[in-house]
């Protein structure tokens, strides 16, 4: 399995849009995809065969905008998708 990447996403984007984008990408690439729901805010999409060396996990955390910025600053996420820019106090994380 490859390292993959993690997203911390605002609720309005993470409940429908991001899962749909991952599914569409897998379909367009001809990749099998499975999904594991860890809890109400965390799920992982696995692209590629379960027994393959190139299986690619996409870890998704549905959070608030502020939580997404904190996850990014603390290296708990590789990318934050939000519906607003960081507030002045959130700039202090960087």
C-alpha cells in the first residue's frame, strides 16, 4: 500500500462533494474503490486492488473550517478544503 494522503474538509464540502470527486476519479481511472467508515467524521477511500502493492488510501476527515486549518498546521492533514480563508488568529499556526 502506498502512503496516500489525508484531507481535512469543511462539512459542506466533505459530506457530498469530496466523496463524489474521489469516486469519479476512481471510475475515470478504472480503479476499484472501497470505503471504510471509521466514525461519523472519518472515512478512508482505498483506490486500487486490496491485494495490490499500489493501493492508494485517501483519508477524509469532515470537520469545521477552523478544525481543518488546525489539522493542516499540526500535520494531521496534507490538505485542507474550506469554504473560507484562514482567520487572522489561524495565521499564527504557520
